[in-house]
């Protein structure tokens, strides 16, 4: 059974930084895409950033230059370093794993940026 466990959310002042982590447990193929999505109240869940097992990345325009995604393939862990946070970054952040035609989600972690 594949499980994703996120950590690292919290409350931060505008301009501050947070680092999210997501550890994947269970048996998965080594070729996969891991990433982060977010959902603000009353809005749809949107892509933040993804990274393939080969190192390819994709970022939402709104976070380019501020957020950095990375991963440790040996640990099946993906990270999201968030700098220069803005109040509009406030959302529940979800870890996502895409592998073998399946998508898995974490439980979500709240990020709140105070102005």
C-alpha cells in the first residue's frame, strides 16, 4: 500500500520561508513523478511544482523564482523549499505521486502566510 506523509507546514509572515517534505512508503516503480499541489478555500486544486525521477521540473508561473522542488530518490522523498512567501500562497499543500498510471495523494498540510 502506497502512503504519502507530508510535514513542514505552518504559519509564517510574508517574506518568510518554509520547507515542506513528503515521504512515500510502499513499493513503487523507480520511474515516477512527484510533486506538490495546493488548494485555497473555495478554489480548485492547482499545480505548484513537479519533478520526475530523471530530474525534470515543472513550476506554476506564480511560484517560479521563489519555490524550489527537489527529491531524494533513495529515500522516496520530495521537498518544496518556499521562499519569499506571499499571503496568496496560503493554502493546503498536497503531495502527489504519479506512477504506473496511478495518482496518489497525501493528507495535506496547511500553509498560512500572514501579511
